[in-house]
C-alpha cells in the first residue's frame, strides 16, 4: 500500500467516524470517537511527513545523478 493509499484510508476512516456519529444523532463525537479521530489525524500527519521526506530524498538523488 502506498503512502497516498494509507492517507486516503485513514481519511475514509475519519469520515466513517463522523458519519456514524451523525447517524446516531450525536451533535459531537464521544470521547472514544474523538480519540480515534485524533489518532487518525496524527497518523495522517506522520504519513504526510514521510511522503514529503521521500520526495525530498528522491529530488536529492535525481540531482546527484545529473552531476
């Protein structure tokens, strides 16, 4: 699974949490739902950092090949 696919999957899980809470008639997330949502946000942020680092390394490698 690519980093983008992992990000997309985590975003889909976040949306599922929001949809389930709304379907249950809740105006706000429960503490458990909020923790899950926050954990997914942290996962997404970490994956975005990893994606940016890979892009940076790739750019460096490409620059080195042109010397």
